[in-house]
C-alpha cells in the first residue's frame, strides 16, 4: 500500500526498542514538576524537499543521532526537509532555526500564532498553507501518511494519552515505523499524570530541535540573544516584594463566566515569560490544581474574588488586540455584579494571557508584552531589536 516506505526508513530511523509504546529502558531518570493547559482543538472547545531529507536521499550513512525522552535515540541520515509537529511551540522552534519552509502541518492551526513574524524582516509562515493534524473527530493516522514528513516533532505519549483523541499506541508505532520517527516532549505544561519521564525547559527542547536540523551555531546565537533580553528586563524589575501576584486562566468567549485555572508556579514553557518577570502565583496554597488532560477544573468569579489577585491573565484571546480584549472581555467584567469587585478589574489589570504554546521567538514577544502591560511604569516600547533577531533567523550558514 505504501511502496516508498522502505526507502524512507533507510533515511530516518528510531533506535530499536525505543518506539513510542516502549518507554522502559529508553528513558533516563528525570523530571521536575507539573503544569497545565488543554488543547482539544476541534474536539473540545509544503515544501518540496528531497525525499529522505538532505541531499538525494541515497546515503545509508547515519549523519547524526538525537536523543529525547520519551522516544530515546533517533538516527538521521540527512537533515529533514519536510517536517510537522502537533505543538505550535515546536513549529516556532523550527522557524527560529531557519527551517520554516519545510513545515507542512501543526496539530491545530488556529493555535499557531504567527503575528510576531510580521515584525521580523524575512521571517514568515503562511498558516493557510499548513495542514492540520487534528480533525473534527480527532486524529486519523492516515494524515501522517498523506503528509509524508521526514520527522514528526511531537511527543508520541501526548498522542496516546490525550483525552480528546487518545490514539492507540500500536497505531502511533506504525506511523513511526512506516513514515518517520517522532521526536518531542510535551513541555508546554507539566500537570499530566502520565508524563512520568523527563521534562525539558524551553531552551533544552529547542536545543534538541537544533540537533535535528543540525543548526547548533544558530541555536547558540539565539540563546545568547534570549539571555541578553531576559537579563536586561530582569535588571530593571521592581524588587520582588513589589511585584504583583497573578492568576492565569483560560476563558473563551467575549463574556466568560467560568474559567480553567493554570498554576504559575509550574514550569511549563507557556508560562516562561511570567516566571522571567518574577510574578507570584495567586493560587498558591489554595489547593486548586492546574489544567491537565484529566483535570479540566473550573473556577468562577466568586472563587476569583476569594483569591482577589493583583493581575488576571486570560488565555483564549490571542486573536484579539489589546484594545479589542479591553472592549469585550474586560468591559464585560466591569459590568458583572461579582467580577466588578475584583481588584484587577477595578484597576484595569486584566490582560490577555499569551499563547498556549510558544517557542523561542514567540516567548520574546510574549515577555515584552507582559512586561510592558504589567509594569508600565518600568517598561515601554520595544525591549529587543527586531532586525537583529531577524538576521539570526534568516542568515545563511
């Protein structure tokens, strides 16, 4: 049925015994905490590179090996030319490394926010050209065969354990064997009970993706740029006892009444900007858990009022500008009998909560936005050089 699969497997292979369902013996000890955020997509709420990646696909020599839990070691025979990911944060990593032209699909296209690229000369992704892995009824593994990518930058355990679609392990293994391997770790949150293997920070995961694409030098330059921006911002922050606490939630629609909570104290990559700013978690010591695939938790304005956070951050509104958010969500809160009593509402400190997934480029823009909104007396305007960042992404090696 798929006559070209043998040639593909000669180009990209997963180490024996380390396929998606076989975690034992393929993962080193690790892990350091928990975090949360749901992506049900449609369920709950191409480039023309050479086949086999890198050159003409005729080489049988292993060019490089990449290791990442939960899959373990993956051998590559050339740099992947066509690639996909479920997580838009990994899509942003590939773009940051200069490989955006090879991206063929993401899990849920509307959750891949590419507006930041508009400010970077020469950097762009047309989401209209991307396929979507997640369909109306979940994921049909046939999409992987149709897209015929060279690598899937996705944690296979996310596909197997996600309550929204829950693929069978055997089906995911077949994709890894017949199409291309999986490399990825669910790093955007850390609240899922099934994630018993090592977590990675944003830049640890980014480093692994750089190894996949053989972009070590570009990664190192981007990391240095990131470190400089974060260091400059942190040097100007108010003392820790003068920084606000914050409540991060997901609340869809222009008139949200109930919300799903996150925990800023957790270390998922989608809250990195708030940790960089030293915000404290308004839900600390409340017993309220963060979102996970099994805990969809809900809080209302009465619960919020018991906590009465200094700042409220609402996710699910990245398609709105700051003004549009204020004219809809914040305006509704101001007129609500209970929400209007919240300190954050009375002081106009209710903001968009940032993307559910984010990679290195998106993080820098998220950090800048959060800093200028939450600390307007300290930060204003652009906090990093767009041209310098764009040059790192676009320059030829």
